[in-house]
């Protein structure tokens, strides 16, 4: 019997000993549902004294003091380990932390029965963790239903593709644990290898976030949050270390729009590589998307991904009709059209003198049309103003320099990640996105 099996055996014994008493308790009726905006990366900071893999980590842990310091350092939520035999935690830790902070709290334990979820709510939790590896499909479905019924949020933790097969219905939060629950070894490459198979949900990277490089990697892959525990707890000043992670995840990197998408294949390559937006060209172009093609896969694009239509030469009504038909979030306009939809105004720049502003208040995308040797000069000029979006001539080898000089909110790439007009090169897309890790 390995340590995980021993833990689960003890947990089942605890559940049986407590179920009768818990069944007589009135469950608090308040709803604690949380709908995190995916535009902000969330860090869940963890409190624990020990773990299965590492043994003692911080035996002198003072949960209340550390939770308060995590809140001050910018954590989005606090995770409290309540397993007592191997992690040396307790529900009392959660109760104490609940009285000390206003942040959402995740109860981290090995949940096998609805009675444990009742205990979590009574203690003050907002979230519970449901580890798919230790539950059957039927058990997971029932526990998810019960969690929803009593007004709590569930994070479903998965460790491999088999775990995903246990998801019978869409879920709001998915945690990807890079630790193998049998060997207890960590492999952060799992964040990338599992990413293409993850459903549309708020994605949280768990285990192995030990440096800013790994943090930026998961951000670039399109994860929406990270749960960080052991690394913080082994730091001399956990709150200061957390503060550096919060600063690094605060949106200092621009978002990426992959433009000229003409097929579902290319859309999924862009999304799974971490692109925040897709561009569909409706103007005359070798990258123009056909209505039939876009209709065939539009429903499979997650709502969190910005869908931008690119227009030149269409009337206001045509733009509005197309925007409605394909549920576009933004119309990117290359001429004087003024449709009554959300717009980005694209301005073509051939020379420095083209950097001119007019009275149009839409965000501006500067589309640079110049030789490669001239681009650095234009980037420097663009950097003298607040750049909303930058496009034109970008590719994996020069985008880092462009971003350093311009500091745009968005970068837009099409030709630079293709192997032919209108067909994306997955290797180039991933190389481009790597600069935003």
C-alpha cells in the first residue's frame, strides 16, 4: 500500500465516523458562487504545514498571519489544506482563516463524500477541490451536482486525459495538476501536453510553479490562474515572493491576436497556443474566410477568445450584419466606415509621418507596411504614444523587439506565422507565442 492509498483508506474511515453527525447539521443556505473574469490571471496562495511528497514544509505555520499577508500581497484566493494525517491541517485552520480574510477560500482535501462538502461550507469555504483521479465518473458527477446545489464552487482537478473522460457536463473550473499522483513526481510539461484537450473552462495550473518562467509559460498557454503552495512556503518571505508572482502575472505582456484565420484547424492551433483573439478577414484578401467555413466551426470557439472581423470596402450595414451573423466581438475597420458596433480603427503606416490621430475615438491598431530594416524606427516612433494594437511585419524573430519598444496592449500577426497565405504553421505559431510566456 503506497502513501496515497493509505491516506484514502484513513479518509474513508474518517468519513464513516462523521457522516451520521454531519447529516443532522443544517447546511447554510447562502450561495457562494464565484464567476472570475478570465481577463485577469488569478493566483491562489496555499497554506499547508506538510505534504505527501515533501514531508514537513513549514511546521511553524501560523495560518491567520500568513493568510492576511497573502491577501495584502494580491492573492485572489487562499487554499487551506485540511487533511490531518499527512498534511497536518484541519478544518479549524479554515475556520480561523475565514475570520481573518475576505478573499475566497478553497478547501484543499481529498473529498470522497457529500458530507465533506457540507463540512467545507460550514467552515467557510467558497471552493472545494474534487480530484478526478480518486473518483468514478458517477461519483464526480454526483459531487459536482451536490456542490452546485448547496451554493459552492468546485475545482475539478485532472492529471491526465483519462480524468477528462469523467466530465459528463461542462464545469466552470478545472485544475491541471502537474504532479503524478502515484509517483508524486512533478512534470510541468504536462501543462502544455494537456492544454489542447482541455474544455472551455477557467483553467488553473497546479504544482510545480516555482519560478516566474514557469508562471509565464502557463499564462502563455492560456491558463487563467495558478495554485502556488510549496514554493511560497519555503521562501524566507512568502508574501514578498507572492507579490512578485502577482506583479509578473498582472497583464504586463500584451495579448495576441492571430489574424487571417480561414479554418477550424488554424483556429484551434491559435487558441491552444494561447492566443487571446482570432482575426477573420472579410475584405478582399488571400486570407479571406468563407462564410461557410466560419459557420462550420464558430460554435467551437470559446467565449473567452476575442473574435475580430476585418473589414475594408463594406458598408456600415454590411459590417453590422456580418458582425451579428458570426457573433463577432469587434469590427476592425480599414476605412472610414462607422458601423454601430464595437470597433478597432486600423491605420496603415508606411513612414513616420503616417502616425497621425484623428477625432475617431475607437482604439487604434497601427498596421506597419514597411521593409524589415525600417520597422525598428517605426516601433520607436509608435512607442512615443500609448499603443493599443500593433500589426505588420511581425514574426517569431522580431516580435520581442517590437514589444519592448512599443509596449502595446495587443499584437496582431498573420503572415509571420504562416507557411502559405491563409494557412498557419503550427511551429511558427508556437514560436511566436513563446515570447509571451
